[in-house]
C-alpha cells in the first residue's frame, strides 16, 4: 500500500509541475493572466507541496517524522487555500472595479494580496509552533487493536492542537467557498469563481468524510485514511481549478482571448 500511495503522490506532484510548466509557457496569454497569474503560480507550487507532504506519512514513525508530517501538511494546505482565497477575492474585486468610479483594486493590489496570504498562512504556522512546543506528536507502540502485534504509529500529542490545525484549514475553505459562491454568477464566459466553488465543495466533502473515517479507523489504517484525504482533496483542487484553463490553453487556443473571457 505504501508504494502505491507514494507513486500516486509523485504522479500528482509531477502533474502539478506539468501544469505549472504550461502556465509559465503561456504566461502572457489572457487565460493565464486573468485574476493575477502570480496567484495561480503560488497555488500550483503549494499544491505540489501538498502532494509531496503525503509521502511524509509513509514509513516507520520517528520523533522528527511525526512532527514533520503534521507540520508540513498543515502549513502547505493553509498556504494553498489562502492563495485560492486570495484569488477568489480578486475575482470579486475585479468585477467591482469595472463599475463606474470604482478604484477598489487600488486597495487590493498584488502587495495587499501577498500580505493577506502571508497573514493567513502565518496563523497556521503559529498554531503549529505552539503545538510543537507544548505537546508535539511522537512515535508510540499501539497494542490496543491486536494484542499479538505491536503497531508503531504517530501519536498526535495534543488532540486539541491537531483538531485546531484541521479546523483552521476548514475555516479558510469555508470562507473561500462562501466568497466563490457569491461570485459564481458574475458576467463573463470564463468565471473562475464557478470552478473554485466546485473545488471547495469537493475539498470540504473529502475532509468532512475524513473525520468519522479517521476516528473509527484502527491502528495503521488511520495513516492510510489521512493520506487518502490529502491526495483526493489535492487532486480535486488541481482538476477543478486548472483543468478548464488547460483545456482552453492547449485545445481551444481560439478562445484564449480577452474578448472571450470578458464575454464580449
């Protein structure tokens, strides 16, 4: 199972890097530049890290790996969702900026977007730092489910901190979903908010299903459940947000125009 999950994670990371390469090659086209191409690059880089973070859950637990896996997973996902949240806000702001007399983009330019993403990610970093200082995850021997076998696993240390980490990612995802849902009917042939809304639905569904599965899974299967949630939510974000863009860029280049995107 470990080999299969590692191959899937590496495939997802390579696929994400491939999409990033496509976006870099066509970086001057309207489809890439719409709603800040820099945010798209950040999302793809953080998604690649999300895929790779799942590999840290595979292998024999050690003090450093138990702390590393949960920290990397939580920070990379927070960075990814923060970037998507920033892009969603940009979609709303761009529409508001088209109204007569509006200078709203003056107050939410690239610098403000970077500050927002940094602030949202920093909150998760602080939570992780407190977790690692107070009650960090550690390797433990589990004989609860099979007395004849000793299962080496990572104990989360502080259960409260673990659920705070997941809860914060959930808060960011819910904020992103609400804003994208509000922007889903904005005019234009290519409204990115519709795809963000769908991606957040999949993301939230995966992690809501993760909670009972994680709690009820015995021993080593809790790790498999967590890896599955990481990989499936990462693939959901990648395909929902970037597949429509790649389709137009690579297969429908005649639609890769500002006139088509604006619906003119």
